[in-house]
């Protein structure tokens, strides 16, 4: 099997975060309490999503410069996987928000920005399905993908940092780093992010290979 | 057969731990939950591998 080491590494890293993430000692924080462990699971979904969308964006640019259909198939497969991660991130975030901020949905700029981002990407899938000619579809959707990625960075990376936000590290709130400087949290969080990115890449590659078979 | 052996090897640490009462009853039985999560996740990983193999077979046929 091609890429066996990274597939196994990804699974083991996630497994580590699932098990050690529950065993490990976490800082005692008000309000969030034990739910700080969601950092390992909820936040890593978003990191994986951004990584998938960035790779999709890279392949969209690759398609536009090479006109190679392989790049287009990679681009859409990665975007689909990224969309999956964003739905998981949204649902887990809503549950977490309910029991720490007190509501399933708040008018936090990061939440609304994420909702807009997801709609932009949903429009990307609709756009693709509305064009029959494969080359034309690839070209138009690659251009749109560049727009969507830039909008994602603006809506979830920049705007929430410029206004008040409930999310740590945004709008004058301190980031997680400054709470309790948590090497204990980092020890689980970084492997979780890396693991989900590796497994996300794997899932995207499966989708890409199915697409190749369909051609 | 190979798959079966791989699965047995993957699950054996849990089986060994489950024989040991002080491990499974310890930590307010949290370890039982961790064991359940581990089993589900290993199953999910095995499923991904089997999908990968099926696609490989289709690619070889093409």
C-alpha cells in the first residue's frame, strides 16, 4: 500500500490524542473546567479543515498554471474532505458553546464568519455541479476556489481578531497560551492536529482515486 | 488471514489490560471508556484500510 507509514502515523497520533487526551492532567480553568479537553478534538477539526482547504487552493492554482486535470481532481477531493471537517468542527463547537457560553449559537464574529465561509464553499460545490464541460468546470471552479480560500482567511483568520470575540486569542482575549502555559495541553493538541491532517489527506486521496476511476 | 492477525495484534493490548482488574477498575472506570473509544477508533482505521485496498483492486483492474 502506497503511503502506509503516513497513514499509520496519522491513525496512531489520533489514537494518542483520544486516549492520552483523557488521561492527561489539564489546567484548572473556571467555566470550561474539564471541557478544556475539547481543545484536542474540536479545535483540531478546524486546523484540519484549514489545511485541507489550503491544499485544495494550492491544487487550484496548480491546475490554472498547468491545465492538468489531475490537479483539479485533487483540488475538489481536498475541498470535500475539508468541508467534512468543518461540519464536524461546527457541530462539536455548538455543543461546547452551549455548556460554556450558554447558547448553541452566539453572534460571535468567528461563528458567523465560519458560517459564511461554509456557505461560500457550498456554493463552490454547486458551481461545479452546474457545469457539464470538464475543462470549463475545472477552470471556473479553480478561479472560484482561490476566491473562496481568500475569503476563508478573511472571515475566520482576520475579522474575528479585529472585533470582540468569545474565542480565545481573538478581539483582545488572551490566547490559550497565556492561560496556564500549557505544555500539557500542547503535548496532546499538536499530535492531534497532525494526526487529523494526515488522516484527512488519506481520506481525500481515497476520494481522488475514486474520481480517477470514474473518468 | 493477514487482516485477522493484524486486528488481533491491534486489540491485544486492550485484551491484556482488560484481564487486569486494577487497570480497568482504576481511574473511576474512566479506563473502560478509553478502551471503548480505542476499539471504535481501531475499527474505523481498519475500515479505512479495507476501503483503500478495494480501490487499489479496482485501479489494478483498470
